[in-house]
């Protein structure tokens, strides 16, 4: 079977790019024949020598609104005659081109919708028309969470046959020995709260900062470590000073590889409290599985597809979206109940292993076989 795989990026520093990279690695390991199609703009930033599969830079530039003149490229089908199946890993706008290409050459196509880009365009016209057409004509639709599935059907006004397949975690990567002590030595005598991810508004770092004074009242030896970078950093630093918690917050910057794993393993509680803003939301949250793969208990908010990544009361505790007191109460509970924290860490480890990329990719391969029958 030959597969035409459409994606917006393979840059592992980008959430979609990391998913693409891991998924392509799984297809390669299985010996499946595929070609990855990326936007032409990605050619300068993608070293094709790093990848043991073919990449074609034939997709148009990413756009959010389809009525722009440069959107014409989305309506010119790409030649997929040599393939048996077309798979658009992510939804709008590349699903439009994938669907049109598959239709012209009479190939089945599978459509993935990670979160925001599978729902938000349904609130605009003419984007809603084109996105609904993509859903209607797909041989299979996949999403990473029940929340994403629910929102697609709600905003489209149609109950599509959608399959939930979680995003995966590279489980073995987080089982390797790392220099955890070097991270702990940076915060000697402190209980470590950790958040990993881009510093963007909807990621919810501000909620953790706002609940930090409540935690410090009962646990003055707590430090909040923020790993990542982004355009909200300056505002978050300002907020920390306004709240008087700047001495208990460390903006550690971007980490990767073994160093990132060490930060996960060094923390006492992983705290990540995203929000739903203007139909922008976390479709799943791979970072929760990464924390679970390191046996860390989690505190999260009920925003987007988080309940598929964190099992409330089992692998972590979930507060209501935006509930600062609720977040603080759950953090305090895990800091003070080491037995509960350990049990959730153990349960999280098992859940992360269940969602290893190997098993996740196999679910997609099974879909390929069904769509190609």
C-alpha cells in the first residue's frame, strides 16, 4: 500500500511537527511505503537528510481564512495517482487539498482533526462549507479526544462517524537514565511544581501563578519551574512580580532531550492548566503522557481534550477550567499526600505505556486496511 501523507510541518519543536515526526517513524518501522507532503515554505527549514523517507514540498502556504487570493493553491489538486490512499494528518486547511486531490484521482482519504483546526473554522463562512465537505467525504475521521469529537459534531450540526485515537508518547525515551539530581540540586530543599510547553495565553501558566500564593501559604518550600518559551513570557514575569511570588518561580527556558526528561523526573507534581479561548483548545495534550511516562502525578484543568490524556482520580486530579482555588487545592493535596501522589504516578506510567506510539500507530494502520478494502 502506498500512502500520501499530508502535514503542515515535521519540525519536532512544533506540536504538530512532533506528531508528524513520531508517526512517520512508526510507519517507517513497519515498512509501509509513504511520501510526506509538506508546504513549500518548509523546504528551507527541513533537512531531508535526517529522514529515511521521501518528502515532497508541494503544499501551499498555511492560511487561516480560505477566501484569500493565495488560497487558490488549495483548490488545485496534487497528483496522487501513484498512491492507494491519502491521509491528511491535520484538519483545516490542508484537508481541503487532500480531499480534492483524493477525489480527482478516486482515492480514499482519511482525515485527522487534532483540535482547534478541526473545529474553529466551522464557526466561519466559507470555511465551514469546505471543512464540512472534508468531513462528509472522508473514508475515516480521527480525533485525539472525545471533546474534539463532540465539538466537531456540535459546530458542524452533523453526527459524523468519528474514531478517537489518542496522540502517542515515545514511552522508551522517558525510561532512560538521566541526571535528575543535577536538576534537583538547582532547587535544593524545594518541592518542585513543573509546567512544560510554549508560553502562550491559552496554555494557562497565569492560572498556576495566581494559585501559587495559596500553595505557598501551606507549603512555603515550593518552587514553580516553567520550562518553555513564547510570547507571553514578559507578561508572566510581570504577573509573578505583581503577585509577589517571583522568588518562587523559575523561568528555566526551553529544554530538550535527556535534560527535559530530567526535569520531568525531578518534579513532585506536574501542573498544566490550559484554557479554552475563542474555540482555541488543547485537542489532547501529549505533555501529560510525557509526565505520566516519568511517573509524575498531574494537576490539570478540564479544558479541551484533557480528560483523554489525564484520568481524573487515577493518573491526576482535574480542576474546572479557570478555577484557581480548585487548582491550588489539588496541588496541595498531592504535595501533602505522598501515597496518593505515588499511586497516581504508577497509574500514569501504565497509562502512558498503553498510549505508546507503537500501539497508537497500529490503530491508524488498521484504519488504512479498512479504508483500502
